[in-house]
């Protein structure tokens, strides 16, 4: 399952550089699927097909956020999610709205980084 950042976030940014998928963004920042990886083409975001290079609306106006379509919980890169390891206030937690198996997470990683 993807991770999410809770409202306990102190906006320190420790998680951003730790993410191998570039799935963590500053509040109010637009994002793209293609940023930080090699995938270019159409992809599903919130049930809609979008171009991977198209800007998407920020998922939070108040604190850092994780894009679930890009989060692999670091599967294929590290033994555990690096955002959670680096977070000084333990606000990077599992997102119960995006339940995925280890196999699904690895497929997502390979999709984003062919």
C-alpha cells in the first residue's frame, strides 16, 4: 500500500530526498507522474487517464504529501520506506485507501522505472 503523510507533518522536508520515486511534494506544489522516473505516456490518476507529463493539482495545501500513484513503499529500492525512516515525527504511515501487495508495488516500481 502507498504511504501518506499525516497532518502532524512539521514540513521539514527530510522525506523528500529519501524517496527514490520522487513521490513526495511540498504542499501546494503541482506534480507529474513522469517527474523523477523514466515513464512517459498515458497513466491512470484518480480514475482518469492523463498524460504522465501533465501537471496535477497538489494533494495538500498545508503539509508535504505523497502521490499514491508513484509510491512503492520503496519496494525494489530499500527494505523499508525511507520517508518513514527519515521522518523525525513519524507522520509517514500506511495509507489504508491504497492497499497493494508486495508484488503490485514491485510492478509499479518497474512501470515507473523500466
